[in-house]
């Protein structure tokens, strides 16, 4: 299995830590977020990883080189000249996955013990273009799913803005995205023309085909470790995770 780790963000929510280092190299529980992400995806069979870089990219290059890439084949997708957002980042790295098997995309600021093998097998069995890990948790933005966990839309809970993949679904259920997903390479045909865009744009475009599903994992440990004020809680969560 191949995987992409999203690590190019400037880490504004983690300031002042990210004034001198990239978000991916912030430590939680004695281990950088990047190392945790690499070890987690590798644990479930990711043998080749591509990592997008932007903020203090040179530090990430040096960090990986000094640690022998943690024994995994790692390629870098360089966004130093222009930050491309999550969707644009995947678009630039598409060459790494084209013509191959379904692959994993994983946010490096996520702390979780989610069974990525089970997620991957669920995707393979479903024949979907994308399988998105989701949870029943508070979030300012959420994805909307029908009774069969097929994606039908997106909503900003703060403003009430709602976007539908197709027809409005009044019975749609709200779930928060977990920052982890499996894509089939055929998803690339749904890329917008723009170079800078969010993965949400890709979900909504592909969701119109009825082939984007949610994978509910409410029983897993999960936390967004990307906020400075939450790092104390993140330290406690990290103690419960495999190293």
C-alpha cells in the first residue's frame, strides 16, 4: 500500500511552536507528529509514502535523512514555492499513485489508533472512489451522509452554509471528518482545473457519482493535535497510543 501524509501546512493553530519549526515536527508524548504518522501508516502496510512539504521544508528533509526515513521509502512533494491546500497537494502528488492500487491519505496532526487495515479492506470491498473516516463528534464543519453512509453534502455548522453533491437530502446525517481516507486512483478524474483547492471540493465532485462513502469509527481513539491550547490533552492521549 502507498500513502500520502499531508504535512505542508504552516501550523498557524500551533503558534508559537511553529514559528521556528514545521507543524509535523512538533512533539507530542516524546515523538514528533510526523514520526507518529509514519509509524502508524507503516504498521498497517504502507511501504511507500509521499510527503508534501512547505513550511520549514528543509527541516523535514534533514529530519528524515538523519533517521533513515524510519525504514520506509519516502518521496517529497515540494510546495515551497506555493502552498496548494489539501486537494491541490494531492493533485501535485498524483503521479505517485496513478495506475496503482487504492492508497491512503493521512493528516499528520491526527492522533489515533484507528485500524487502517480495516479501513482499507472496507474500501476494497465497497468498490468506492473514496472512503472517508468519520466520527460522531462536535465540529464546526461536517460531512453529510445518507442512510447508507454515502456522501451527499457538506455543511458549515457555524454559518449554516450547505453544499450538496446533487439533490438536497433533508434526512442527511452530520459526521465530522477524521483527516484519514482511502482513494482509488480513478478519483483523479474528478480533480478541478484549479491548482489550489481543498479536498472537500474533490469529495463533493466525486460524491455526485454516489461512490464516496463514510467509515464510522466512534470506538477508536482520535484527536486533532493541531491546536496549541489542546497539547496538554494530546499528551495524555499519546500515552494510550502504540509507539
